[in-house]
C-alpha cells in the first residue's frame, strides 16, 4: 500500500487541555454512553476502540447542525459521520493589496469521522501509521457515500466526492479505548503534502522562456501544445485528489500527442490537408497506432506485453480510462499514479524511437520548445 499519512506532535494539543479537546468533539466522553452507544448496540456493534478524524470539507453541505449517521461495515465495525456548520473568515483584496482587506464569511461543513472498532483482539494504540492511514481512507469512502447521495438528490454541481488531497494538510486524530478514556491517544495526522509555500522566483532567463512560450501558444506554432496542457491538467487533478479526471485527461493527453504526431508525419510525407483529414476520420485510434505509427517509427508495440512501455500504458491507462467512462469505475490513488507514470513512459518511448529516424528530426524540434 502507498501510505500517504503520517503523525506528529503539535502545538494544538499543547494549547488545549484534555477536557477542552474532548469537548471539541461531538462524540466525546460525556455523549458516548447516552447518544452513541445505544445506536451501536442496536446495530449489533460492540465497540472496543474509537478512531476519530475531524475534517473540513472544501465546500458546504447544507445539513442541519448535528446530522449524524452510522454505517455498519462488512467486517462488523462501524463508521459514524457527524456533520456541523463552520463559519470561517476569508480575507480578500479586490485587485489592490492594502492593509485593510475585505473580510468575507464563508460557510463550510465539518465532518467528525469516527471509526468504531469492534475487534477486541486488535489494539489500534499499538498499530503503525499504515493502519491509521487505512482507517482514514475507509472513513473517507463512507463520507463519499453521503456526498454522492446529496449531490444526486439535490443535483448540486458545487460539491463533489472528496479524497485526502482535498483536505487541510493535517487533521487531529484520536484513538480511544472505550473502556479506558484516560488512555486516549491524540496526535496530528498528515493527510497530504499540499502545503502552501512561497515559490522560488524565476530568474531573467526563465521569465524570458515563459514569454516565449506565450508567443508559441498565441501563434499556434507548436502542434503538441494541447497534449502538454492535457498532461498538466491530468497532474493537477491527481495532485488534488480528482483521480477519475486525472486518468481521463491522461489518456486524452496520449491520444492528442499521438494524433498530432501522426498528422505531422503525414505532412512530412507530402500528404495534402484533405488526404490527412480523410485518414484521420477513417482510422480508429488503436488502428492508427498499430497500422500507421508502428511501421513508421519502429520498436516493440505489442500492447499485450506489460513489460514494455506500450503494454503498461495500454493496461494501466487506456483500459482503466475505458472502465471509468464506460462503467463508472472509481480509481484509487495507486491506480491513478500508475496511469500517469505509464503514459509518461510511453511518450518517452515514442520520442526515443523518433530520435533514431532521420526523417523525423523536424518533428523532434517541437519537443525542444516544450
């Protein structure tokens, strides 16, 4: 498993005593036995430990304060989601930086996610960070059931399923033995690495390159610009947890890249615009790869061989994209990561093959401009 969580100490625990911290949770020492335990017993759950993560959603779900729901998971454990409204103040500068920014109140939704472990033989207090990371992902999956249900019911296009990359980069975490609250373990849990930081300034040469690239985009003088933009869109979506979109954009990047390559090969062969258009319209994407590109640039293009770049791309990116758009498949972090990596290596393979063909050196010049 690719573990993306971590735990560390922090000043937030130093600034709050244990009572204040406990009272900041809806499911706490006082409310557990009266408000929550009867629900668990009714649903056949015998709690041994509670593992809690409070998170702020990047949007508002218009639920009444205190909405709470408990799912019984397949392994007999439970998942409790408690929703509340949080008002945060954002400061904006309407295009003018001043010492008196405008204060804007924004409503977001806080979700107190609690995993209810019923396994008396498994002590989360002695587990490693991988276990905690797996629990966090299970809770996020359960949260997405609620978000999807609300989105479908209200047709609200301003919300979406979430992943850990969309939260604040750290969350408080509590592991509570329900029969011994005094031994509660509290920590900060690193949910992602999207920490905002000041970027290094470009030097004069780099700034010139940006302006030069803007000219290339404006004049449409590089046919591979669109594929590069799609690749960056894919990486952006992946970085912020939109795995479906990342994979769809990634495959679009490959198709746009190979299509532009094929068109420029035909241009170099002296084909007219009409001939090129006719060929593009008559060929399917996979036929273009097998019947047109492979014979021209050489190399091993066996899509069934997952030990080579094209086979990895076909398995990890192309087929996965089809599962997403045709069957509604929800990819994982790891699958999205493999998809992007496989597509990038496939493009590198294609460019390497072009370098070995003298007749395509003019096409290679385009890549030096990217």
